[in-house]
């Protein structure tokens, strides 16, 4: 649990930095999955109010109004989703955005949540490690009043806005099929363990399928690091004991009879 919370916090800080960076990638809809090697997961969804309606069919208020955090949490929770937190809304390009965080003891159960039900999730043993597999299907939303070139209901989309599905891998990555757009980074993972699979908003609304796969070690990076750190402490302590023992022994050997 602590590991998952730490990863979620790191992801949130990275996301916040990206929002404040004018050169950072900006998404109209983004799902970040933080799987743990025990099969549990935490999820962060960052979305415009309009995209939430258009892609997931979930209305949390008028698209041209700032969403209410408490009302948003109640709506998501009543739908059957394990929501843990709703962040403070923000605005970008005249559209209102909100962050929704969820958690599940078993990642496969995420598909029962209407917010995430367009995907199937699996984290299973594979060749001595683990295999994460997510298939993203068609959206189940409705037009929130705005189409390309239109400003009705406060929505103005070109269709080239980005939608992203990001996976924060908890252990060493053995294989992935990362797919990113526009920046020539297909086949690369950010900071070694963050994969981004992207589509344009037009493709996502059209239901273009997306297949996500990552193969990883069965032991988390944090666990391995802690074991290495503990081993280093033990080795240092043993070395100190040996030095003290050696000094005392030499002192006794030199003592006059």
C-alpha cells in the first residue's frame, strides 16, 4: 500500500509539473495506472468535463461550468467505482478539467467501474515475471454539444487533442509495446518505467482499439532497493565489528607481559 501511494504521489507530482510546463504534453483525457506486483492498482484519471461526457458518458455538470468536487465524487462513487479522491478542478484552453483517483485490491475488477469499463485489465504470471495487458475498446459517451470548429456548450475541439493511457511499471521492464504520437518516441519508456499509449481524440471517439502490453519482473523496484539498502547496512555493520575486533586483538598482542 505504501509503495502504491508513493508511486501515485510521484506520478501526481510529475503530472503537476507537466501542467505548469508550457512545453509539456497536454491531454484532453488521461488515465494513469499504477499496478503493484501483488495485483492491486491505483488509477488517476485527468479529464476535461467535456471529454468525460463524450468518451465515458458520465456527466458531472455543465461542460462550461466549474465542476463541484463533492458532487463529482458522489456521482462516480454511486456508479460503482472505488473512488478515493477528487482533486481541485482547473481550466485550460477555456475548458474545465478534473482529477479522479481510484483504487482496487485486484486490477481485473476495474472493468466493473463505468468510468473504466471500456478496458479489460490483467496482471498475470508470465515466463517467471508478470505480464500487464490492457485492451481499450470503444467509448460509450455522447456528444457534449461541441464538435470540430464548434463552440456550442463551451466546447471547441479540433479532433487532434491527445488522449493517453499511461502505465507506471513497478518493476524492471522486460518488454513493452509503447505507442506515442507526434514526438518520434515510439518504443521508449519515460524514466525507464512509464509507458504512454496515445491516440488523437478523433480516433478515441471513433473507437479505434488500443492494445497495451508490458512484461516485467515479479519483484518491485522499491522492494529490491530496500533489500539492497538493508544489505549495505548489514555489510557496513559487520565491517565495523571486524575492524573493532581486529584493533582490540592487536592491542592485546602488543600489551607487555
